[in-house]
C-alpha cells in the first residue's frame, strides 16, 4: 500500500526538489539555519549552514569567546532532519496542495554534544529517517565540521499539524 501511495505521489509530480523544499521551510532569517540542501531522498538529507558571525546570540554567548548555543545547534539539526526531510516525505504522500495546509512542530530530541561551533563555522547536517508514519518523522541526525569533527548527534522527532 505504501508503495502504491509513493508511486501515485510521484506520478502526480508532487515530489519536491531540494530547492522547493528549502523554499517551503517555514523558518526564515534570522531564524533559518539551513543554507543549502545537498542531498535529499526518501531516506536521508544532507544540508549545510554557515553560522553568521554577526548573529545576535553571539553577543552574550560568551562575550570575548563566542560559541554557538546548543539549542541553536539542535534547531539547525531539526530544521534539516525533521522539517525539510518531513516536507519532502509529506509531499510524496499527500501532494503539494495538502502539504500547504500543514506546518511542522518539533516534538522531542535526545542529543549528545561533542564539539563547539564558533562564529563563521560551516556545518554539515545529515539526517536519516528512522520512521515516517501518520505525519510523524523520527530522524537520526548528525552535525559535523569540515574536518569531520562531530559537533552533536541524536534522535529528533516532529510532526505535521494542520495550520
């Protein structure tokens, strides 16, 4: 049955491209933490973001030695691995018209931290779908620096709700 729905969605042409998904992510500047989606399919997403040195949160976190707050790192992973990947998956299942009637809410996270992100750092976020059913997506996410350092990783979930 799932394969029939997938085939039907693709046949309708409702599969969104990476740029279309990014355009539909509801978070906007200054609270969007995805610059580009490099890879996107029904199983995973790879996205990037460069943390702007002028971002307001660096003024107080921490003066003289700024680092990116952990909650912002989690938000960045959620925007890629839950919101953007969820939009892609939902578009295949529901179609673009029904997708426009939903927004994604973040429901839970279990994250471990292993590094720091400083102003100007560019990170890569990888999300792998664990499951997607009844408009709920759970993903395994990881954020890395260009040298391969894993900054944080964990399991994040969210769901599509009517707006």
